[in-house]
C-alpha cells in the first residue's frame, strides 16, 4: 500500500522499495555535509534553497525537484557522481545484443 507520504504534490508515486534509494541518498548527503562541516544554514546560503526544502532533502523526500538535489551535490563536490547513473547499462547492452544476434541469423 502506498501512503500519502510517498506521493508528491504533483502526483508522482514512489514505491517503498524505491523510497529506500532516496533515503540512502539523503543519508549520504547528510554525512557528506557533516564531513565537510557544512551546516544547513551554509547550504542555504550557497544554494539559495529554502531551509524547509533542505530538510526535505535530508529526509529523502521525493517531492523535491532533482534540480535541488543537483545543487546540493554541487556544493558538496559530488555532482560528478550523478553522471555515473546508468553509465554502465548492462541490461540494455544484453537486450541490444539479443536483437543484433537475431538480425545476424
């Protein structure tokens, strides 16, 4: 069952097993801020993101735009990590290879 807390104002649904990914990201962001001694106030000043939205990011709230997550990761020097998402598309390559083998026959 999907609870209201897993829906954004725009109606996007994030299933509980996918919410864990956002929760892990939030935890990693919090740890990175602590390691760098960047407070929420400092992050607010550097990104222009409101403090309530920063609190939502720290909770892995799916209603926060990816652009806000990008700005936070940039301040932390971790934006390049986002470019690694889907970089090695193993499943996509396998599906493509299957089609290529079918055509070769």
